[in-house]
C-alpha cells in the first residue's frame, strides 16, 4: 500500500513554512483534490477540472485557550505552497460524505459563517478511504478536545469511524534509559507522538462495554440494520435506568439542600450584625462633624454680622429718594425752563430702577421686603411721571398744529404759492426730544399713543398744506387744453395739437420738488424724534436729493439731526429679517402721511385732462424721483411715488385705449379709398410723444407704439377685406404712406423701425399680388398656355408635349397671334388699369417699373419653355419685348 501523504514530513515542513509567523503549529497535512462537481442521475461524478490542494489542520495556543484552524494550501507557479483560505473549526457545523460517490472518498465541510450559503461548498476527494478516515478522525478529535462539541456527521457511521480509528492507530516503540543505564522499550500510539489534542472519541470503559456488547452477537455484514435497531432499544433502556438512578438519589440531594440552607441563615445573621456595627460607626462620624461645623459657624457668625451691618447701611443709602427729584416726578412743571430739572430726575429714576435689578443688585437682596417696597415705590413714581409727561406732550402737539392751521399765512393763497416751512415746529419739538428718549427708557409702551397723537396732528397740517398748494398751483397755471381725439374726425381736429402744454408737467414737477423732500424730511425727523431704532443712512446724490437739499437751504432748515430711514424692503434684503421697530415706523408713517396722495392724484388727473400726452413727461419725472429716493426715503414716500407712477401709467393707458377705439371705428365706415386718415395722424402723434419723453419713459411710449400700430394694421386689413377687388390697392397705398410718414422716426426709434420693416414687407406683398393680377388680366391666354406646358413637363418629356391635346404647334401659333398681335395696346391697357384705381399718384412710377419687370420675367420664362418644347417655332424675343416696353 502506498504511503499516505499525511506521513510526508517534507509536506508538513512546507506547510509550516507557508504559515510561518502566525504562531500556529501544524497537526496534520494531507493532499486532496478540490472540485465543485455535481452528481447526475447516472450515479457518476461529473467533474470540472480537479485542482490539487493541501489541507492542513493547525492549532494556536494562547494561555489555557486553544484555537483550531483548517487551512487550504495551493501551489504557486514555482511549485511552492502558499496559503489560499483559512477556516475556523469553531464554525464547522457539518461533515458530509458524498454518498453518490462509489469510492466514498469525497466529502464536504459545512461552515455556518460563510457569506453566501446558496453557493455549493467545495468537494474534497482523497486517494482512498483510509486517508479520508484519518483526516475526519483528526478533525473530530480536535473539535471534541478544543471546542467541546462535535459537528454533525452525515453519510458515515460514527461508530464505524471509532472502530477504524482503534484498528488503524499505529504503535511506535521508543527507547528510554533506566537508572542503571539499561534501555527499556515503551509503547505509544502514533497520535500520542504527534499531537496532544487528538483524544479518543470514546473512553476506555465505553470501549470495553462496546466490545462486550459486540462479542455477544455474531452478525454478518447484512445484519447492520438489525444491529442498529438493537442499539437504539438498548440506548433507551440505559436512559430509563439513568432516570431511575436519579430518582433514587433524592434523599441525598435533600440532605445537601438542608445543609446549604443552614449555611445561608448563618451568613444572613452575620451580614445583619455587620450592618448594625456600620450604622453605629456612621452616627459617631456625624456627631463629630456636627460639633466641628457648629464651632466653625460660631467663628464666622461674628465676622458676617459685622459685614452685614456695613452692607445694609449701603443698601439703605441706595433706597433713599431725594426730595427734589420726588417733587419733579410727581408735580413738576414741563415748561422749557424746567426741562433740565425734569431730565435730571428722569436720569436718577432710571438709574435707581436699574440699581434694584438683579444684575446690578446682589441676588440675596432682591427678595428683601425693604427692597421690594422701595421698588414698588419707584415703579409708582415712574408710572405717575410717564402719565403726566404723555398727557402734556399729546396736548402740546395738538396745540402747535392748531396754532399753525389757524394762521392762513402758513398756506398758499390766491395769487401766491407758499412753500411749507416746518423749521419753527421742529425747533419747538426738539425741546422735548431728550424727554422722549427718557420716556422710552422708563416705559417703552408709552411711545405708541404719543406717536399716534403726533401723526394725527401733523397729518392734518400736511394735508392742509398739500391741498392749498395743489389748488393754487392748478389755478395759477394757464394753458389751453389739447384735444384728446387724435386719430379720428375731421382734419381740423388736430389743428391745436401743437399747443405748448409744458406748464402742466412743470406744475407737476414743482409739486414733487416741494413736497417729496418735505415728506422725506418729516419721515426722518419723526423717526429720530420718536426714538425708533432703525438703520441710519447718509442721503446719497441724485436728482430727487439735490432738490431736497435745495429746498432745505431755501427754508433755512439745516436739520443735522434728521435721519435717512431705510425702506423696509431694503432692510429685509440686507439683514434677512424685518426689524420690529422698522415695521412700527412704517405703520406710523402710514398714519402720518396718509391722505396726502389724493392731492397728488388731483394734479395728475388735472394734467391728463389738459394734455394726455403730458403723462409721458410726468412718468419720467416720477421715475426720476423714485430712483433718487430708493436709499434714503421712508417707506411711505416710496409707496407714494410708486402709486403716483401707477396713476400716471393708468391715465396714459386710458388715453391709448381711447385712441385705439378711435382707430377701430374706421372699420365701420363706408367703402374707403386712398390713405386712411389715422396713418398720417399717427406720425404726428408719435412725433409729439417723442418730444415728451424724459428719463425712463421710453418703455411706456414703446408699449403705446406697439398697441397703436398693431391695432392700425389689424384695422387696415379688415377694411381691405370689405372690398376684395380693391384690397391690394388700399393695402399698398396705406403701407407706403406709413413708411413715408415714419421714415425719420424709424431711424432713431427701434420699436418704430420694427413696424417700419413689417409695413415694408406687407407693401411688397400687396404690390406683387396687384401687379400679377393686372398682367394675367391682359395676357391670360399666353401665361395659361405656359402653365399647361410646365404642368406636363413633370410627367412627360418635352418632345411629347406638342402631341398633346390643345398644345400642338397650331394651337401655339393661334395663341401667339391672339395675344401678341397688338401687344403695344395690351401694354398700354395694363398701364391704364394700374393708373385707374390708384389714389396716390406718386406711387405710379415705381409700380409701373415693378409691373414691367414682373412682365419681362414671366415672358422670359415663357420664351425658354417654347424654345425647349417647340424649337422650330419663332416667338418674339425678350430683347424685342424689352425695347417695346422701354419706348412706351
């Protein structure tokens, strides 16, 4: 029998060299063949290519613990063993011998930690069953010794494995020396020599019992099933005997339990005694600590009492209210001469209240009765003073405004425009600016009613000033009214259209120049005076701000304290949130300036009635102010300018809509010939509109142009469709008139240039249609004959066309004789027909040139067709026809 590879020492050394450095020792190494074969129905193994591998069992010791591994080795290209895979034997769950293999040498090892359980595990094939049994016995011994358990064995009997292991364990004789020097033979098994972890699967006593049991029966190989059943029955009998033995040992178990219970009672008594001793010792420690604490407290008490008396003296001094401040806060006068004393009293009261708050006062004193009583007294003083000051300021604001309203010299009068002057009003209000700041510090909620009172009083004054100024401004502006009907009616309706109405837009600009800076100044002063915490901006340059500065200089009002208040939208963009004070400021400005917009609207409506086109100038003026006030105007002034711009745009849109209706009314008239009246009038209107454009008004005017011209072209097409016979003449005359009247403007206005090109294209199309109609009317037979030839050339060759019905050479000669015999008369008739219905004589030369060119092009095509189809026929040439046309 060949030597097993398990005994190959060179193979073992090669495996140890492959795992050098892992601190693992090789227990067994054996050569195997690895495959992933499947067994068919025929019972023969269908293999893939078998790969030579070496299986090595290794162990690693770590203290008392041992770990076992199954390593798979493969041969490198140089024939050297190298590690391929490593399995931990603790995860080995199943050892299965492939029963379909007739040799019984193929088996699989199942591990429970593989990632993919769906993939079939590799199959290992040994040279013979001895090698298989030797490897499997070694694996089972290691599992039993190291892991304390055996994996599931399938396809082979475990008893058969034990018997094989007993019969095939070789005995080796070794020599050892005794004390007297003589050699003594010692018999050991091979497994004892190689590894210490390989133990027997069954004990010696179990083995003897098994031998006695096997000796009782003499069975052949065929009695294996009967033997197995017999073993099962006897195993059940043994288990029943074991249960009986356990039940017989119950008195012994009871005795042991009684002993354990007695010992537990003794331990519990000892634990209770130790607990009592621990409590007594803890009480003794607490008594000692209490004595030490009382001694320390007595020592500290005398020191603390002295420090407390000193601190209480300081607190009493802080709680005293000076009599002069108490008198000012409860009953003092608010005259200008007494304001300094009132301000000092406010400052003291605010400081005293802050001194009684926790950050500035030791928290220990905060709950003292004396401190609470003094805080209540100061709060009462504060409430009294705030109420008295608020009542005084409300009455003071109302009296100031009433005095100014009652004096007519403050406002514009007949024949005299008066610029509003609030310098004296602001000077008197500044007297109480510091008082308002202190009131805000004492009670922020008191400012709400004061702001409303100020806004209500000043709103009355501002509206009165704006109303009187607007009335006098309109009364003093003398200008004749321009007609609102531009694009319809008789020719004389626009004779006054060139009246100079610039005074209207100048009046509107003057209204903005006076009042927009005034409203911005009032908004800024109000924000500063009423203590709003909002961002301050330096007023930037710009048209609106230049006029504002000029207005201030004229009034002699140099308000260094005024703030530029940022618009609420601007703050949102910069800070990402809305300041509560800024929201309150804009709400107050709504109350301060609300209603004044009506007087601005009245000026806009008045200007529209005089000259609607002045809306263009007013739109530009408003846009200039709006762009100039973006950074420093208060929110309501921005809204006012935006509403004014919308009002101007609305009035101008109203004018545009009325003009469009005037254009559309032409559609309902009786048959119209020549140039429609709104074509030249639109040119005059556009010229006038261009004169009024200022600043950002271009978009407004371009939108009006788009609407006007679109309606004009649509209406022109509708009028032309009413009489299809003369439609092209009407279209070409009007589109030509549109181009002639707007030629100069289209060169400078891109929007009109777009419509100019659109009219040019429509003119060319109308000319082409009209000229073609005239040509076909005079030479119908000639060009119909040519049309028939062209249609047939798509289907047959030119040589076959003369043989078609109606296209013979005889028919060609008849057609030429009837069409060209009096060609000069036919051409003269074309000229007369072109001249007959044309109202615009200046268009006749250009139309006649187009007609001659179109006729020559068509005739040239006809001559080419005849030369191709009827090469032997003579037709008057193109040169001859061109000379005839030139001579007429």
